[in-house]
């Protein structure tokens, strides 16, 4: 297929390669405390992406990748069992309020178009989607999708203005061969990955997103949409972690990152899944190396399978460890993971916990370490001064901190120690000296 773009322009990565400082790069450099020239080089190399559709004027530029602060994404979206567009908008606003830097719409229920278009119009952070969800939802069954259905869904989403899209182009026939030979407990847990695998096995054909990847690049390049190369083969339980199927996909994604860069398209790579603690660092470093330092976008990884109701915590633990090894973008998990469609309160909790993990990463991340530590130092000084107002204002979640502290009657100390407060005792002693 040949796609003939209507709008001809240099994409952000092409501009950066020419040494041009775009408004997006200038804006991000200032926010991140990084030199503009350094950021321009990182964008040119594909080690930082700034997802922004050229059709979206009122969106905060957000950088993901090396030397910039660790970002948080929130997934929202309807299901066939529950569709309420207003509720999804409330969830998106909640996510952004409590720290999400981007929002992905994973809708599969009714009114998919309305959810996406309202997000683009009403939410001022980068918006992502998974177009194959819509392609599958519009068909009688997943194997009935045509290649036109798949690519038309992408075209619809980028024309609407989405800033980045997940495409599971690494789910190939080779990856499926690895899956069969390994014998997983949970074959494929990625919804998009399962759609493509089901279609490929039913039709006995290669994944169209891989087979016609150049065509896909032509479509997204017209609107300067960033590709998020999906982890369709990610492990869905600890027993399946770090297997041949996962790494076969990673090798393919490394190839697709290079092809994206050559075409002037920004790209990032999605990662696993469920991974035990002792395999996270080596896994992340391997993915980053194979994929040429492309920004790494992780769901978790979740470090145990047995904590339903608390998987926002298992994911934050894994995300923090992964960040030390180079992960750049954490997709928040909520307490309802594996159990139900999240509500607004689940989104709030997931956003806050993931923001904590992201900040913990920045405390040790090159390019962000000092800025992050300065924030913690401000809190330490406020505690030293027993300045409760400042402590509460500096909290990641001030509302919750204020609510808990309001149980204390003593305005100077908290009810944990009261007059036996170590900080107060030491201040009294040190002041006398």
C-alpha cells in the first residue's frame, strides 16, 4: 500500500536533527531544568520523545526519556460491560489532578469515538489510544477484521488528534512460534496482542502492522504522532517472566525503533508485565540496549501475582526498581487491576502511588537527581522546623496528608509522639546549647 500524506512538514525528530529548537523543545527544557541544546540532541537521537499531534494546539508538551523526569500515564476507558462517557472524563481529570502526565483511552464499549474526542478536547495532557481496539469492536469477531479495518482505525485516531498510539507490531509469526515452544501458563494477556495473535492464527498470515509497517509510518508521520510499540507478548504471571516469546518481540521492536527513526517518526517501547524483582534490572537494561535507548514505557512490572486489590503497590515497587535501570514512563496500575473496571477513586490511588514511584526514580536519575533531592530537602527542613503548613503543602497528596494530620490536637507536634516528639526534644536541647 502507498499512503500519500496531505500535509508535508518536518516532524519534531527531523527538526531536532537539523538543530532547530522548536517551541515544544524550549518549553520542555525549561520545565525539566535541562539545557535546550542537550534536549535537542536527545530528541534527535530518539532517546527522548515529546508526543504531540500537530492538530493539538492546547496541550502541555511532555517529554519522556533520558535525563528528563519520570512520567506517569493513566489508563481510562469504557468496556462492553460498562459505558459512561462522563465517568471516564471524571477519571481522566482525576488522574491529571493527582499526577498523571498523560492519559490513554482503552475504550471498547459504546461511544468509543465520543470518549476519545472529548479527551482530546477537554484534557490538556498528551492523549494516547490503541486503535486496534476500535477495529476489533466494530467487527462481528476479531478474526473478521480486515487489514483496511486495522489501518483505517489508526487513520481515524490520528486525524482526530491523538498524540501517541500503541501498535502491537511486534506480535509476529516468529513470536508466536516462541510462545508455542515455551508453553506459558498465561499465553497472551495483552488485549491488543491477543487480538493480533487471534487474527494471525485464524487467517494464517503475518501481523499486518508488522508486514506493512512502512505504510503505518506514513500514516502517523503526517500528524507527527508518536508510536508506542506495544508489548503484546508481555508475561502475565511471574512463572512466564523473561521468556523467549517476550524477548523475540523485543528484538523485533528494536528493528521497528530503527525503522521509525529512519522515517522521521518518534517511537517508544512498551515493556513487561509480571517480573520478579531479581529479573527487572537485567530485563530493562536488555530492552534499552536492544531498542537503541528508546524511551521505555512500563506497566509495572508487577512483582508478585498474589496481591489483587493491591496491585497499584506491586506495580509501584517494580516500577521504582525498573526506573533505576532506565525505565522512563510508568503506566499506573490501580487497586482494581485483575478485578474490575477502575472507578475514579481507584484512579486517584493509582496515580498517587505511581507518582511516588516516579519521584523515587528521579531521586537517583541522571539529569533529575538534584532537582528531585531539592524537593525532599525542602520537606526535611519543614520537618526540622515543625512547620506543618509547609509539610502538608509539599506532600505529593496534600489532601490526604491534611485529612490525616487534622486528627492531631497539638498544633506543634503530631499525635504519634506528642510531647515525646524527637524533633521537638532535640530542638529544645540544641537551642539551649
